[in-house]
């Protein structure tokens, strides 16, 4: 273990005749892994001192917000449906306020590429031709310690123009693009710990550090000034937000950072993923809480579907969704959510960024590539027509496809903020209209089991974004797969073919997936199956599959 502390507080003396008070503990962080390679370039004493300050100021509020999140989830689960808040109606009714909007380099976001931050993927993203790169330390990254620190090193080098990579076969990768995408980094959500760093607070209590504050703090500390000097800025995607109060916590983190690092107020900009059901009812309040630092909102479709399943998993048959493949962007509740997001953003001067279609090309299968291009084009055509200002893709070959659809609508304009979508009228019932009218099929159940186990196996080996059956899978899509299985079992669902979806039925599918898996020395299929059983087949429902998997299996 490595002990690194922030500078001690000034020495004080006790006046004569006074009773000495118990000495307060000096807040500090303890690294639970030894430094290796270039780790010391990121985990400098000054950077650790900054992380310590962030935890000292904000860790308690983070825990309070997570507790409030659990209380609200329980309330909804027991019958109190979400609604537009009465106590914040004055924010929604006030037409005068606007968010800060695009920072330098974020004026045109028509195509954004997403992906993990290992050196090869970083170089591919920077050479991709996209306008923005979502540098993902969250759902597309398996949070091994090497990935966490390695991602920081990739970003550090890329921002300074010194990143290169040579693979095992000797192929060298370098950034060759004349114009690279603007980087928007996504730290882990508030719920995720960093078990390799321990925070010792003023009372001496030891807790795992916040993954959010570790990812954010190291990136902003090392790179904010270099990004500004390059004509851009420290920009972030905020994941898994569930309330305006959680957004306000981030806003206070940003304001403190700006003061601490000598940045002008409002330099930091954030785009919030609306990917939880509670957040969909507080979009304007979230924008207001972050208004001095907010660039826009994103429709995080896959986590949003997961959030609805998780939140309503015990509320009865009318809240049960069919096969994952049938929950498209045009079903009623998804259509209402995206329409409301565009209207809300443009009302307040915020960019509305569309989501990621999971279809990806396969360069060895022309027919698969042609189908992917067709489906992605249709998805992006719908988003551009609905008023979105940009969209996500997960593969460089999809950038021209998405760009063509947005070019056709945007032309030379950088956004569609002028389309205020005044004709849209969404009420709470629209956001909760889960009617799709399609069955659960045997293939749908087996597909969920297969995808979840195969993704988890790769995740346990350190891969966070994985191509499976010509779809891009990440933690969010795996969450849908396992949570549907859990809900189908507990709601006594039956497939269209007549199979009762029970633990025994699903266990048989697990064994079948393992029997067909391409086994090799060092694979993690057995561990993946155990994780799947824990998060999908046990009576308890873990809020996130990554929490038990991270705690037990990742180094």
C-alpha cells in the first residue's frame, strides 16, 4: 500500500487554561496498489492532494445523494409513480433563464464517436473524422486499475500530441488527423467506487474513493490548462444522474475546481446523459442546476431502458417489456422521452444529442455492413428530423452514414436550437406508457443470457465495449439483458412458445451458453456465469451488475 496525504493543516496551539480537543484526523487518500510504469506521472503528490480536497468537500454529499436515490427508487417501486415536481415548478415556468451552451470546440456536434480510452482506441477516435469524441471511462471501460490509470495516460498524451501505440504484431498507430475531435470525457457515475483508492475522512473513517471524483479529478487537474491553450476546454459527460440535486453536486464540484485551478467560472462544460427514469422528469431542473456549466443533454437510450426495467421490475405485468430487440426508439415511452428532451434543451439553449444505435459494420461480411448502414441511417434520419443537434456512433465506418443524415437537415448550420418544438406536449403518462404489444420469445430469453454472459466474460478480462453478434455491447446493454431475465422470472412470464421463464429454465440456458462458448486457457466464462447468476437469478436485485462484479473479480 502507498500512503499519500494532502498537506497537513496549519499547526495550532491551545490557549493557557483551555481544555485540549481531540485531534482531528488529516483527510488523506491511500493507494491500495503500488505504482507501476508511468503511474507516477498521473498520481503525482499534487494530483493526489487535489483528489483529497474533492473527497473532503464532496464525499459526504455524494453518499447523501445515493441514499436519496435509493429512497426514491423504493417509493416508485411501491406505487408512487414519478411526476413533474411541484416544488420546482417555478424553474420550469420561468422563461428567462438559459444554460451556458457550447464551449470552444463544441459549437458543431453533429457526429460524436464513443469508445474506451486505451491507446489504440484513443488514436482511432482521434483519427475518425468525428466532431466530438466521448472518451469513456464509464460503460465502455472495464474499471481495472490498469484501465483507469492507463486511460488517464492515453488522454494525457493525446492532449499533448505525444500519443502512439505499437501492437503485439509490430503495427504502429499514430494520430494523423489534421483536425481531431473535441474530447468530452465521461467519468464513472456517482454510484461507482474506486476500490484501489481509500479515502480517510476527518473522523478517521475509511471508505473506498469515488470513481467519479477519481476519474474527473485526475483528468481535469492534469489537462484543463492544456485543453484551454489548444482552443478547447475541460468538458465532461455526466452519467447516471437521477435528480437535479445530483446535478447540483456536480456543479459545485466544477465551481470549486475552477477556483482551485485558476479557471474562469463557466470554463468547465458538461453534457448530462438523461439515462434514468427519474431524470426524465427533471430535465429542466437538471439544466438549471448546471446552467453556468451546461452544454446540453444526451438521450442515453440503453441505460434509460435499463432504468425503467429496474425501477418497475416488481410493479406487475403491465410494466414488463418484450424481447430487447423489440424495444425500439419508436415505442411510445421512448418516443415521448426523446421528444421531451429536444423540446426541453432548445427551450433553454442547450444542445440535444441523440443516442447510439447498436448496429455496427463487419468488414468481413458485406451483407452485415449493408444492413448496419441502412439501420443506422434510418435511426439518424429520425433523430435529425426530430430536432437533435448531433448523435453518437460506435464505429468510425458509421461516421459518414450519420453525418449524411445530419448534413441533410443542418446544412451549414451548427445546430437546430431554433427548432423549439412547441407542438410537443408530454405528460407523465406518456413517459410511462410501456405498451408495446409483443411477446417474449424463447430466442429473446436465450439471447439475453448469451449476450450477458459473453459480455461479462470480456468485461472480466478488461474489455468494456465488445462486438457481439454484430452489435456493440457495453455495460448498459448487458444491464438490460440481465434485468429483463430477473423481471421475467419474478413476474411469472411465459414465452410465446410456452416456456415458463423460471430459474431452472434460465439455468439450462446458462449451461447451454457455457457448452457452446469458445473456451481457452485464461478465459473468464465460469466467473461470468457466476456473476450472471448473482445479478439475474437470485431473489435480490443488485442495482448495478458492475458493483458485485467489480468488488469480487476485477484487479
